[in-house]
C-alpha cells in the first residue's frame, strides 16, 4: 500500500572520537564548513548506512534488494531487468518504462531514493520520494590529527629501508565530539511513482534509528542516533512548510557547558503548542 501522507523529519545523531565523513579533497579530514567551523556529513554517507542496514535486515529478499552496493555492476543489473518477461515482451517504446517499474519493484533503494539507470540499457531515471540534506553539527567542531604507529611493515623492501626499525608512522583524523542534525522529506507524489509503501516507510524509520549499530568502525568512533522527529501531514501536499516545522525543534547547550562532549550536555525540546493544524509529531528514541 503506497503511503498516503507527506512527511518531514529531523534526525539528531552524535559522534565521539571519530571521523564521521572524511573529505577526500582534504586528506580525509572530517568535513567542515570553513567559514563557521561546523561539521558536515553528506547525504550519500547516510544513505550508504541505510542501504547497508536494509541489506542486513532483509537479506536481499524479494523487493528489498539493494541496487547501489559494494562490488555491484550497475549495468549488469539493468540488463537483467530487460531480460525479464514483463519487460522483453513489451514493444520497444514501452521497454524503458517497463524496466523502470521492474527496478522500482525489485530494489528498495531505487524505490526510496531514486536512481539514474541510463548508463547501459535504458531503464530511465527515478526521482525517489525520500530526500535528505547534508547533516550539520549544532556547534563548531575541532578536527584533530593523531600520529599512529604500526609495528610491522608491508613488504621486504620496507623492512630493508627501515634497517631494523619496524615501526611505520601514520595519521588518523577525528573530532572529539559533535552533535549533528539531518533534515529529510518524504513526498507522497513521488511515492506513487515508485511504489514506496507503508512497509517501506516503516523500514526507513527503523533504519535511521539502527543504522549506526551495524556500521561500527574504529575510524568512526562512537556514532549514535539520539532523536528522530517525524512530522506527519494529513494531506498529500502537506499542511505546513518544512522550515516552520523544523523551527519548532530547539537544540541548545545546557547552562554552564562551554565545551560539549556528550549528548547529555545538550537540551532538546519541541514547541508542540505551536504545531500547525493538520500535522502530527511522532517522536522516536
């Protein structure tokens, strides 16, 4: 059953002593806004974690496979769609639409986020109903670089160069702490085009809550989903602007806290008294 409402949501999550999203153009340092010092995390970074969670949860069962995954060759997957009976039996002018429908039905991430499938045999382009913004930290973050050593070498040549010294030097980048906010949107109109269902939506919320629990890495430190606020609109087109809803969420440091180092250093509140008519707040965590 395709969703029948519009949703806007905000996810609060934090990281401690890790690199949440390295920037390849800056030596893999944590991404920051150079003018304000606030930390940034790209939308594709979080989408990757959501894809991985769905793949672990559903084990690629029918309708819940993932299109963009590690070592996947996308053009082969698109070609497989064209081999399906419901696609290959169509007239030439209808094959692209049929392949597009098959891909939406088969792959959760296409049905959710959309995809460009014109790189090989044409399966069209899909604009997904779920879109998320870059995540931005509440306060400026401090990027640190740590020197690390390794007591082994990779090759015999390296061993000869070090002449008995078997410690290899390296660098590791972290931030001590950062609380981030990500905003997102779910369009009912685009959901009708891809077949994004109520069950898909339920899995999306579950993924946002649990995606960090199965994505642990020493490089990323301790990442945790803290709060998920979902604004449900009664109408398909929405009953209020997303910005007005997001402004109801207030995140501030507790009195006396100058250098936050944990989620408990912040106060998070929602002004429910000014919730626009026709919208409902669903709070998780």
